[in-house]
C-alpha cells in the first residue's frame, strides 16, 4: 500500500479511529491493532511475503531472549544465528541473481560457460529495512545496550509498524520498543506536528518529485537519443527528485507515527545545504548512515587504529552501503566514490570553512554527478551521460513537454524556498507544526490538498521501495 494512494487515505483514518478508541491503559490491545494493521498494509502488495517478515520476527524475538540468558560463546553463537538469518534472507531475495549474473559474466569473459542460470526471484518490499532493524535488535542485546522484551506483540509491532515498514526510517529498538511497551497519550501539539509534516511530505512527493520524474525518466531511460542540454537538466533535476521523493516519504512516515503517539528519529536534515561530503552523510538518510556507522564502521575499528585503517573502514562502509541500495554494480560504484571522497576529506582540508556558500555549491555539484551512477540503468548508459555532459554541446534546446517543465519549476521553487526558510531560521520540520496558529492550517491545508489533487498520479511509487 502506498502513502500516496487512495487506499491509504481510506486505510489510515480507519486505523486511527479504532486505535484511539481503545483506552490508553490497554496498551497490548492497541499494539495488536497496530500489528494487524501493519500486516494488512504490508500484505497489500503480496500477502505471501508476510511469511518472511513473520519468520524474521520470530527468529530475532527468541534469539534476543537466548542471548540475554547465556554467557560467553553461546551468546556469540546465538548472535551469529540472527546475523546469518537476516543476511541470508537479504542475500537470497536481493543478491542471489546479482552474484550469479556477475559470475556468469566473468566466466564468459574467459571463455567458460557455466551450466546454470539465474532464478526468477521477486524482491520483497522493505526487506532491506526490516532485516537491518531486527538484526540491530539482537546486536544491541549482545552488546548489553538494551534488554530483550518478553512482550511478543510489542516486538512484532516494532518490526512491522506500518509507517516505517517498507522504506524506513530504520528505527532502533532502544527508541521504539519502550514506546510500544508504555502508554501513549493524545497530544494536541504532536497532532499538529504530525499533520503538518504529512502535508509537507505529500507536497514534496506528489507535486515536486513526481513532476520531476515525469520530465526526466524518459531521458535517463534512453540517454543516447537526447542532447547534452536535456542530459544536464536531467542530471541536476534527479538530485532534487530523489531528495524530495525520499524525504517526502520520511515526512509522511514520521508524521503518521506522530498521529499514533510515536516519536521517530529524523531521517533528513536539509542535506543539500551541506558544506562537505561528511556533513552530507550526517544529513542524508540519517537512520541508515548512523546504522552503518554504529554496526559496521565502528566495529571495523572506526578511527581508532590509525589513518590508513580509518580510510579503509570508510571505504568498506560506503562500498557496502552502496551494495545495500541495490543489486547492481552501479550502486557499488556510487557508494565507493562516496567512500573515497570521505577518506579524502579526512586527509585534506580542501576548502576553508569560511567559504561555506562556495562549499555548498561544490558539494551539491559532486553529489549530483555521483547520482548519475545511482540512477543510470547500466554502465553503458552512465558512459553516454557522462560523455554528453563533458561534450559541452549545449547549443541545442531541451526537447520535451513544456507544461510539465513549468510544473517542475513551480513545485521546485516553492519547495526550495521552504527548505531555505527552514535552514536560515534553523527550524526542524519535525516540530514546526505545533508553532503555527490553528487558523494557519486552513490556507496551508487547502494549498497543499489542491496541489496534490492537481498533480496526483497513482502510478508513481516511492523510489526507495526498490531497495
């Protein structure tokens, strides 16, 4: 079920009414309603994949209890069961064909033809997110940072809670499980915060990201038939598409959770105002970058074992972070380039901090260029796009739908003005709604609803659903 679908607009109000109709003291019943609603939400795509999330939930619930009861090697043994189970699910459903295809390509390059082929495996929606979430639960118990819960319904709700189930944020058990175990109370300010963030999320997704996608998808899907002007426009606009698409999803997820009485961690913090690649990754997909830091970079040694190993750890972390995003070498190159840049920044202070505005432009340009590897369908397409970018043959005009282009300019201008306002005033979107007077919600709501209806298309999935 998509947030930007009519089905969700019917589903959520029903869940909201039933959930808050239950007395706050009956936490278990509220959690059961959330769990059932989350399974309906997830099963809307394909009910068969409910068995995977249920299996992952059962494994890590009992593994968590087992780790807490044992000492020494047994604790490590049970942790390995959790890690291998979750990574095994991820490996089979997301990476099996990728590695087989890579092996076949290597074999063919040396004249060897293996006697097997790939399988027709469907990628379950959200598997990259909930496997990381449940695996971190077991790791945190092993590290003695949290205690396991004996409340299975609460734990299952933590894994499957529908606002963040299919594309994050990747919530930690230390933040979300206590909220599921304790009573949630209705809060007028939290409702205002959540409602406003949902409105912003819909505008970012439907009006901005989807309009950009309508304009540039055809260019990225066939770069060889488009001129350099169209290519450079598509490359720049994709940076905004993926940001407003994914941040819009996160806004709706966090806002929806607030309406149910939960506090999720922020997932985006105006990343294109960053003055370095390091700062960019502190502001972009915060839940994933912090997960990679805490469960991969630091265990590898972080910055504790000398500069050379620190550079190695940064590269490995971003290499695997790229692979996490998708089973394609394009994603690996994208992550590796970011890893190299992070290491270079650690070694050299290339631009003085006093030139922040110049830094912002440079970082945006670098990130935008690297997004080419992320968005391109193949290395061949990447080569075409980059060659046309550096051909400097920009004399030919953009050929495309002018009305869609006007829509993109309008939506992007509004969104960028709002983001600039948040940045200059140092305002966090997650808590801005409660600062507004109630009467402000009438024109804001009307403005966003009208725009959403005008630009709505039920064909546009969220980009990060593919990961």
